[in-house]
C-alpha cells in the first residue's frame, strides 16, 4: 500500500480559513457574557493571555507540521516522535474523545437553534431525519472531492464571519465608554479561572492539521496558514468582547444564553436577532463540515500505519478521498447525535484536546533533537526549546485545574483504549 494517495490541494488561504472555521464555533456566541462575569471590562486580559498561549502552541504545530507532512496531523506527529502506542492513544483521543462527541453536540445544538424557526426540530423523529440529512450531505461533499470540501469550508467561513464583522463594525458606534472602565482588578486567580474556560474557545487548529498529506508545500503553507488563522481569530474575539461589553455594560452577565443576540437586537431590532441566529446556525454547520472533512483523515492515517482497521485506508478510485473512513465517521456521528447519550461523555472532549496539545509540543521537542526526516529546510521556532517548555508548563497548569470528574473520565478513556491496543497486539501475535 502506498503511504500517500491523496491530492495536495490545500494552500495558505484554505488552511487559514479552515482554522478560522474550526476555531470560531458556537462558543464565541455565548462566552463574552461568561467571561465578563469573572472579569468585567478587564476580560480582554484573559483573551490576550489565551491568544498568546495559542500562538505558542501554534508555533509548535508549525514546526512539527513542516517536518511531518503526511496525513493524520496531531496523531502522526505524536506517532512519529514516540512510536505506535502513544500514536494509537492520540489517534483515538482525537477522533473520538475530541471530535466525535463534539460533533454530536454541535449537531444537536444546530437542531436546537433552528427551533426558533420551527418547533418540529424539537421532536425526536424530525431531529433524526434532520441529522440524516446534514450528515449525509456533508459525507457526500467530502467523499466527492477534497477541493469541493475546501470550497464549502471557505464559503461557510465567509458567510459566518460577515454577520460577526458587521456586528463589530456597526456595534462600535453603540459603545458607551463608561462600560469599558475596569471595575474588577485582574489577578492570577480570576484570570486563571476565566482562561480555563476561554481557552476552549481557541481550540480548533488541530483539526485542519489532520489533512497534512493534502497540504501543498507544507513547510511554507503550515506556518503561514496557522499564523494568519490564529491572528484573525484573536482579533475577532477581542473585538466581539469589546463590543458586547461596551454596548451591554453591566447587563452583559444577564444575557448568558445569547449576548451577541442581545447586541444585535439593540442594533437592528428583531431582524438583528434573526440574522444572528442564522449566523449561529451557519457557524455550527460549517464547524461540523470542517470536522467531517478533517477527522476521517486521522482514521485513514492510523490505517496506513496498521494501528486502525485497514479498511479505513481505502481511497476512492475516482475521487481520491478516504471514503470508508468518511462514511464510518459520519455514520457514527449520526448515531451519537440521534441517541443523545454522548452528553455524559462530552466532558472528555476538552481534556482530550489539552492532552493532544501536550503530546504535539513534546513531539516538537523530540523531533527537534532528531532533526528533519528530509534534507529540506523546515520551519523552526526561534529561541531553542524555551517556547515549547514554557507551553508545556502552561498546559500542565491548565490540566491541574480540571475537575475530579474530568480527570477520572479521561483516565478511564485512556485505560480502555490501552487495553484495546495490547489485546489487539496479542491477538495478532497469536495468529
């Protein structure tokens, strides 16, 4: 089996938009009010802290991504640096722990959002039919063409950003300067608590990196795509926080369900609310589409390395896409979205992402010592291993703030897949 069969069609713009699409999800539509509760107008400090942290993490992604350019992204980086077992755990943490449960939640959130237009989305039968429709459409788009998948992501990203940018631009004229006065003094404690929540709104860079084997000129595209993508996200997030705080002031905390909707209503009345609901729905749909585009590549890469069933490594003879992995992932996503039992496990998703980030950063350090597997010059973080080590410390600090239930759930998840790995290895040995 050839190691790579997929087309390299993803450039800087496509990668940047994919990162923006996967990062700006549902969180930014509600987080401004929650962060304001802890810090008020000083919430901007938490955004800057999380933005700097994500830039540090992104630098590690850029370095390791320019060295390891085959499909699989985070999984492949960790597997290349540390071997099959850590790679197997990272693979399953990503596609199931991080992505699958999140997708099921997003699909249900999309149905709940559309209840504003029709109560039918609240009934079980119509919800399931809706899930079949959206997962089916997204599977079809992703199977037929990588290029069309990227066009879909680019389109939904632009459509999602337009209402947010309009809200920022128009909302600026509604800001009251007294609402931006700091009434809460930022401290290590309240910044830490706010950042622990806010950092999850910055997650998303790991998804498009799963398509590393389809990125053109990876040593250039990955660093630039990550830089532009994260920069755009940070600017948009800070702008949204300033506008919502400046317009709503102390009443912001009373709009926890839809702070941006409250701002839109002040700006444009009921039509503003409708526009914002449509933006939220498009955001969720684009986020779901981006995940279904990227995550099956992790299954594909695992199959290429014999860590996952070989059938996931099959590539469509006409469309040159990993169609079996895409079908499996979308069907499983449809199942979890329909039964709703994922909610008890959804808490694993955020902690899984932090662990994966930690693994990628450690892989950056390991591969830095090993050197590039090719003779080509690759991107390298300035300052030696200072930035990776600093980032490791911050992530460990964030992980230490997880609840006991989150830690136990994560440990159970890792133990289960550890047993699966060694049981499978033992069976293969005895065959």
